[in-house]
C-alpha cells in the first residue's frame, strides 16, 4: 500500500502524471518525505529522472502545438479551470494535512491558509474573465489594428517547499487561463499538493498533456529547465537557483518569471510603541518558522530605542510556545527539513561572532527529535554582516541601530535583495514617504502585509517579473500586432 499522511487520499502517489495518464517513473525510484516533527518517513512518491522530464515536455509540447487547449476560447478555458477549483475546494482539509505533515506548517493555520489559496484561484479566474485577449487599436497603417495576446507555450512551473499549494496552483492557474500547457515540478520535500492539483485537472476534464506532474531532485529539475521544448520557466525559490535558470533561459531566449529571495527590513519610527513593535515583530518572525521569502528579518530602529526594543522582543520570544505542528497550542513549529536546520544553525554561529545574541540560538530542551530551533534575536547587528545580508529562512531576527530616518532608509536599501519592506508608524503620510524611497517590490505599513490579488515580486536579486493580480497574466502571454484591411467577422 502507498504510504501517505493520515487523511490524504492520493490515488497514484507512486506514479507520474504525463500526457493525461498516470505512469511509473522511468527510474523506478521513490522520493521519501520526512516529517520535520518526528524525522520519520510520512509519504513516498515517484521520482522523475531526465527521461521522465523529456517525456513530460514532449507531452506538453504536443498538447500545445497540436491539441485543442491553446485554440480554445478564453470562456471555455475559464469554465474548465473553474471545474478544477470545484474539485479542489472540498479537498482543502487534505491540502492542510499534507502541508503540516511534509513541512511542519502549523495545523492551527493550515486550514485557513489553504482555503484562502483556493479563493485566490477563483479571483484569478475572474481576472481572466475581464482580460482583453484581443484589443482593437487606432492605427495609421491599416483600417483595422488588433493587438492579440497569445499563450507563450509550454511552461515549466517550479514551486518551493514552504507554501507548495498556493504557489504551484497560482502558476498553473495563470498558465491554463492563458492557453499554455504546463509541467508541474514541485519541491521534492512537498510534492503531495501537486498530486491533488493533477487529480483535480483530470477530474475536470483538462485535455491530456495540458497538465503534467514530475516530482524530482535538483539534477532532473535542471534537465527540465534546459529542455529546448520549454518556452517559459516560472520559478519560485532561491536566488542562486534563479540565477542558474535565468542563465539557461537567456541562452535560448526563453521567457522566465523568477520570484526569489529576500532580506526585508522593517523601519521603526518614534511614534510606534515599543511593546506593540515587540509583539508584532515576534509574531512575524515566527510565522511559518520564519520560512517566508518576504519575511521582515531586519529591524532598523532609532539608536536611542535599540536596547529597549531588544529587551521587549527577547521577553516576547521567551514566551513563544514551541512544539509539534499538529498541536493547536503551538506557536512555533519545526523548520522544514534537516538541511534547513543546519543552515539556520550555521548562520546563528556566524551571528555570535559579529553581533550580540540576546535570546535563543539553540534547540529547545524539551524536544529531542525533529528540526526545531528557538526564536533567535541578534542586537547591534552590523548591516554588512552575513546575518544581515544573507537570507537565513528561519526565526532569526536582526536588530540594526540607525541615527535618523535617512540613515534607516540607506540601511534598508543596502541589500542585494529588494522583495518587501515595512515601516512601523501610525502616520500614513510618513509610511508613504518612506515607502517610496525603499527599493522593493512590496511595502506595507505596520507589518508583513501581502495581497496576492495584487502584483507580487521583487527588485534587484529578488527576481524578475510579477505574479498575482491581473498583471500575473502577462508573463504567460506573447503580444502579436495584426494590421488588417477590415475588421474580422469574429475574434
């Protein structure tokens, strides 16, 4: 019998989904999924190799070049996608259990998170309904000028392990609604959600080859990106991997959307109370165990308030309840995997040598198994240090003193990243003024604020392009200008 987490009913976990069929992996190998709570195997799925990647690209290529999907009208595509949503909606509890089992996301948050992700799919379908896939424009060169938005082609959708359903489902949504075919390559740590998406597509009657599923490790994933049959790569993950993908895509002028890392700063102003800031910042850095690309992991504080804020955050962190992800009382669960724990511990050791460790820094004494780490605060951090410049992806907060507002803005911008930012203030005019000076793709007043119904992405090494909102349709489309002698009878 296949091994799956309790309450997750996937029909063919030991197969891949290629060309509309569930097929065994060429390698015959399985990927074992490890619980970050217990370090036990909780599921096994098929592992794709290079041959499987080529088969998936061939299926997607044939479906795009010769199948009906790209030539199906937008209304029909939207209707089919809404049937997929109807299949996914009742499976939100399964999605939630899969997330908790695979990456240690808190069960107390998992249901609402995944219900929200399904609602976001409905919103994306609405964006497609109001999108003008054909526009008539005035022209001096022809009686009828049409700007046509056509699908970019075969899309490799590569999603990370921290929010595997929402991120992969959004990529699939934009690809399908624009008429593309898609190859889902989930993280090898969290592939179960992509299986549920594939099952929903199959049940909704999406044509063969339009959606394909190939879980794999890094080498086979790179082979997929290098396949010349892939017209576009949509990737969410590390900046290092994004740089590799950008290089490969540039070699053949393939399109890519890259949502990469971040080292986002929150600037504290004098009008925001220390106690409120401590609660907000502690609650933020412990969310999803700090494993959020847009996480506010640097706090830039007026020098005169630095020590008071450090003490207040430390007091909050010491009261955080650390425990297993399925315990409703848990506030901070485990890191997602062993290598992530090792990464966070390595940065904590570097931080000890360059800053003041105020609290945390070790594994909780009451948890002998699992990938747990205490919420950790460093104070008097030099913004040029590794813990201030590099993405840690864990519950580690850096406190950086600043002399004044201009200095704070310079510190915030002194980063290779530019994904997100915030200012803690009750003055909306100040928030607007400061936000316009920060070089990031997103900015919020008073905390980590994101709305995936709006464009999301970053400046600098935080990525290329935007996902979310109606603007999320554009990266999956090519524009064609048509100059005709008369208006066609039908569009």
